[in-house]
């Protein structure tokens, strides 16, 4: 019997909060929680980086891969609260859209930039 998960019965976003800089063990912790979640094809996922002042290369790789996977599967992944240094690192990795309020929304495969989400 398949378990019922909340995202299958609601369109509310499922939040993931980083509890410190997205580096070292925190990257592994987020990956262990985020990937199984994304593989279930949720309608919307939010990664809150408000506490993360820094991000290491593994953190950048994790979020860039999650963003690319979400785009490929047609899922909505939002990254919120990212500090300027974190946004810069994510932009360099190909996570492109940063609407007002520091949110990151996934790229669209149509080649057009997505509309900005109001803060």
C-alpha cells in the first residue's frame, strides 16, 4: 500500500529550511531530505536560505542540480531568503531568475525568462 503524503493532497508548498551556512554537513543533511522529496514530484517546493550567509561548492552543486531536475520534471522549486553572496554563487551556477525579495524561481525550457514573483 502506498503511503499518502501531504503534497499529494494539497498544493501548499513544502518548505525546507537550512539551519546554518549551506556548507559541509548541512549540504548532506539538505540533500538527504530534498532529493527523496523531489523524486515524488511535488507541485511546489521551497528551500529557505534565510539563515545561510555562505554556500560552499557542494551547496551550489546541490541547488543547481535540484533546480535543473525541477525544470526537467516541470516542478516548481523556489529558493527564498538567499544572501547576496549566495545569490551570486547560484547565478554563476546557472540558477538564473532572482525576483524581488531574493527568491529564485526555476528556468523555463521555452528560453523565455519567467515572470517575476511579487515580494
